[in-house]
């Protein structure tokens, strides 16, 4: 999502001509979420219902990427990160306490062409906070940046949380086909049965 570039402000000069004061503040902002998994997965734009899901009361890592794409440095860029209904702040940039629903921080100087990245950890709500009859719930995290001259940019990132629902049909368990590790060996027990063969033939003859 790109920032709204402010147009030049021009004033007409008496006698002809004009004086322009161009506003070249321009920047982009991107919100990413890290896939759940052991050791942490890659950061992606969004996680849909078809992607890996988080569990209740689980940490979620988000990444904010802001890049100055204009021709001048940006100073005092204010960033506001708003968590969704089932998310709350845990750790990262800013001075907010754990459990906050919104954090704010200021980037003092972002030079032209410079890119800044921030990782923020949130946590999904406890299981009892989610809808009772709904196994999967998706929520959106929003971030918005505003420069002192009014240029803004914002972006969203979605995550989905899966919880246990009473009465839900369990996933069928698949068992592996057993393999024969050892073939039964023939032993002396079979020799007695072999001796009965000629005796049976003699009986038939008689």
C-alpha cells in the first residue's frame, strides 16, 4: 500500500509566475505475518483459512516494513499498530505494556531510499474468548503510518486461529499396514506330521 503523495503547493506571484513548494514525502508500508511452525516459518502477506493456523493463547510474529520512496528524508514518522479482536501485544518496538490492543512508535529519521523493519509479537486470545460453535476464526492486524505533513499509508495482515469444538467429528486416524518382520521357521515339530503320511497310505491299502 503506497502513501498518498501530497501535491505541490503553488502561490501566484503578483506580476506573473508562481512559486511552488513541492512536498515530496512518499513512503510505502507493508505488514507481514510469520507462518506458525516449529522454529518459525517464513513471513507472508496473509494467512487464510486454507493456510497453517494458530492455536488459542499462542504467540504470533508480525513484521512491519516501511520504505522511504520519496526524494527527501522523512522525520518523525508516527506508526500506529492496531491488533484485531482476538490479538494483543506481547513484545516489540514501542513502550506499550503486554496485553495492549494498540501500540504507537515514532521513527525519528527515515532517509530517502532507506527501509526500516520492525518485528512485533502478539498473542492470540484464550480459547474461551472465541465463538463457541466456530472451529476457525480469522482476524486482521492493521498498521498505519502518518508523516507530519499528513501523508499516510496503511496495510493489513490476516491470521486464522483454530480451536476445539465440542461435538465436532474427529479426524479419522490412519493406521499403517503391519509388515512381517520375521518369517516363522520350520522346526522339528513338523517331523511328526511327516511320519503320519506313510501310515495313512498303509491304511488305505488295507
